[in-house]
């Protein structure tokens, strides 16, 4: 890597604090796969006599926003203005998701109800702060063209009120090639950043976006490399950036922080700020939401990446899908 961004963090504090203070002025529209995260909490004290599996004694359950809905939730938690587009089923999970989003069925904006598919739901059973098992309800086939057109029309209606567009792709059917092509065109027309949290099987969809944010495994798969050292991470970042023609690639690397590759050839490594890692669930959503707000307020890609890295360091210290507030981010910056 040519430079380590956190080595300059102290001198950047005033500028980064000003960016956080401007978050309430930013408007972000999130498009993607809406997921309902269902947690079953309990403890294990014995093994089942029926099969060699743990018996979880359940003491509570909770529902949280996942996928694109969690990106939306992170933006709101950070004090920004957010809107969302996606699809839910005409089922109990869909009603729960709309409720968690704070949307009434009649005023759901860009959220389309499709009776032909279930709401995506991930159920995690957690005992002693460890996931025991996860089971999913989903349909991964592409959404139908009439629903794609409805989403595009909604995005067009909101373009004048937003300063950044996010695509949160969990490969659950919402992000299709025609939809992505139209979103890229609209973002370029309005000259607003388009950030994509990608899925490997859809990388060819993202040509011309502003920035993609794969994790190191996704980056390696997309580039056809084993990303197990600095050289291979660098090679993967450059391959992806050149193939997509994007302005930047931000690779998240867990306990090793992040690596940023920009169109001018600049390469930056950002060490992690996490003190303890309890759960990485939703950390990528926090990264995307924070980066979106930063770019929406006029931040450079480097400054946005530093703030996103700080936010990720906070959220991985929480069990379950979490969010970060502007106050927490500001405090983490002071400690940095």
C-alpha cells in the first residue's frame, strides 16, 4: 500500500467532525434487498437425546432490519435523511418489516408489496452470544419487470431531493441488470455518487458506478484471486476498479481494516479501530451507510472511508445487527 490513512487521523479531526455535523443535511436513497432479521435468544445447558445437537432454552426473541433496510436504518441513526426502495411479500414478515421501517402500508413510498414472493427473513438462534444456527426464508429469482419499472419511477421522482444513491445487493432478486443499468444512468445524469454493496455473481452489473464496497473474500472471488496477503488484495482492488470503470473500490478486511483504491492510482490502507469483535453481522451495511452520508456532504473518498472504518469498528462490538449514532462516531473520532 502507498499510504496508511490513520497515520494522519489526528490532523484530520476538525474536518471529519465537520462532516459528521453536516450529516443531517444529506439525503440518501437506498435501493436493494429488504431483509427481516429475526433473533431467537437463549442458552444451552444440554445436548438433545434425539440427535447430537444443542437444546436451546429460549428466553426472548427480537426483530431487526437487515440488508438494504439496515443501511437505511444506519443512515437514520447517524442523523441523515433516508428513503428506501425494495420489495416485501404480502405476509406477516412483510408487515413486520414495514412496521420496523416505520412505514404504514398505505404510505410505504418505494417499498413494493409482491404477493408472489415471500419477504426475505433470516432467523438466527443465538446462545451465550454465539450463533447456533441460521435458517432463511427467501426467493432469489429476479423481481418481475413491472416491479422493476415501479422502483425506477420512484427513484426518478426522488432524485431532486437526494445527494447520494446506494444499492444494497444481497442477491435476493431486487438488483437486476436492467435496474442497475438505469440507476447508473440516473445517478450520472444527476451527478450524484452511486455506492454499491455488491454480490460476486452480479459484479458485471456495476459498471460505471462511483464505488463498490466488497469484503476481501468477495473481492478475491470477483478478481479470480486468493486474497491472502497485501499484494493479492492490491491486485484484486485494481482489477475490479479497471473492469468496472468506477472511481474507487473500498475493500473491507475485517480485523485488518480496509483498503481503498482510487482511479488516480492512489492506494490507501486504513487499520481497524475495533477494540473487540463480537459480531460482524450488518457491519457492511454500516460501512455503506456512513460512506454514503460522507460523500453526500461533499467528503473526499478518503475521508468517507476513514469515517466508515470508524463506524464499522463500533458496530462489530455489538451482538446482532447494530447501528451507530453520530455522537458515537464523533466520540470514536476523538479517541482515535
